[in-house]
């Protein structure tokens, strides 16, 4: 990299004393220094210092391309830091990064936790629900938090999830002269005067947590009754075959249960849901929030195939409702080769449509008939659900 104009400098709570010679040199040469007020104070930025705007924006940094600029970030700039946000808008030769030990590394070293066995999560700008898929007995987690009030709030949330017996380490201003570490149990949390920056280490104890197999209980979802039931949902997720980072089009989203489980199944998996009914759209948003997936589930209110226009093309498509010949024809025209398509139907008309599609395009055709035991007078009998036909094919 020749003469980068931007230096991204990782900074610890020990300020200038913790910087490498290269970091110090980059800081000294900078004409403008961006950072939080605490960062600017730690390096005595003086007149060079510019605090991040509120609401946060990287535009002032990008607008200073003609000058030597330094950006201060806590610890490792590319672990829940400013580095990732900035680099997306820069060419490789424009910047150089000088990392310091991350907050996660400092916390793990203090607790003698192996980082490779510890889940690390940035909750300083994210809801606690992001923890839901990760919580399980004996799990170790380290979470960055937004401010001094957040540890008590997270302790209360953990208790509500059935993890009140978890041991919490509240770690303030790690790596500097004002470092403080205190221990509390989630359901008996009584710590006060907590100073930011703060990180919470969780040694999880509890019997809750989400099962990792496909087919979560139906009652976990907000629904008006229009939901792909648990056994069929498990079969559908198997056919969809989620993979990390892939995008699903969920057409006729209903409650959004398929999209929820798609996103839970693979890291970074995303879902774009198409639903025309307002009440069902509301349930989709509620379910996305409940499972901490609002950053990976997006909703388009409208009817396919019209609503599909100008959308990011998917890796996989699920048709849970509203299947038609026009929809299948459009999908076959716009989807790139290799796209997976899975469609479920319960009506005779949809069954005929999918049988004809199978005859035309191949793939796999499945009919699932599910029966559950239920009361029959004073005894029990089988209550049969409507048969579901499922067509799956690779474009």
C-alpha cells in the first residue's frame, strides 16, 4: 500500500502507553483524528480531535480524503469495530490498520477462558435477542455492551430466558489503570455505578435455549394460524438446505417461521419475505424481533410475482403460498442457474400445478401425510392433517 491517507488505530484503556511505535507515528502525522470523546481524551488529541457525529456517520472521514486522517477504535478495529464500516467504502491502498488487543482478548485472558471455546458478541448496538440462538448450559459468552445500565438489563433478560443462575463478570475499562472486574449472579444482580466501556462475560447456567434441529414448536411463533406446521417445516428446511451467507426468498411468508429457521440454521443466512396481508406482515416482524433476526430478515409487502421485481436475486426460493403458473414462469426466467426452488401446496389446484412443474423441469416430488393422536370420544384416534405436496428442484 503506497501512502495511505487513513490510519485506523486500535486503542486500549492505557492510551498512548499501549500504542506501538508504528501507531504512534501514524497518530503524530495525522492532521485530523476521529474518535469517541473518551478515545480523543486518551491520546490528548487536542485541536486535531473530531468526535463522531450523532447520529453516527463515517461521512466526515470520507470527506477528508485529501488530508492525513487517523480513526481511533477500541482494541481490534475489525472485531465489532469501525474498521469494517470504513473499509467497505475504501480502496485497499487508501488505509492501513494498527490493531491492539481486543476487548474480547482482554476479557478472556483475565478469566482464563479459551477464546476458541468462547462465543463473542457485540451487543453495544444490538438487541439482547441476538443471544437467543447461542444460549445453552455450560456456554461461555463475552458481550460488549452500550453503557453502564446495560449489564443489569441483560441480567434481567437472562433471568427471563431461564438462565438466572448464570454467573456474570462485569468488566469495566479493561486494560487501563481504572480497570474493575466484579462478579454477580444474573437473578441476584445488585451491582451499581458501572462505568463504560463495559463488557459482560456470561458463564451460562440454565435449562432453556433453542434446540438446534429444524422444526421449532409452533407455539414459539406469533401466528394467525397460517403457519407451516412443525413436521412439515422440518421437511421443508431439509429441502431448502440452508448454507452460510445465502439469501432466501420466502414467497407468501405467513408467519415467517420458515425464514426464522432458515436464518437460525446457518451463520449470515438472510431472508427476504414477500407477504401481502398486513396482519401477517406484523407477525413476521414480531417473529424476527423475538429471535433477534431483524438484521437478517427483511419484509416486502406485496403480492408475487409483481413484488419480486428489482429485488436482490436469491440463492434459494421457498413458495409457501400463492403459487401460480405466472409465478413459476417468472422465477424460471429471472433466477440464475443453480438456484434452489422449493414449493409446498395443500390444494388440488396447487398439487396439479406442482405435478406439471415436476413433469416439465424435473426435480423431486414428495407427498407428506401427517397424523397426530387426539381424543376420540373417551378414547384416542388419529387426527390427519391435510396432505402436503412438495416440489423441490435446482434451476
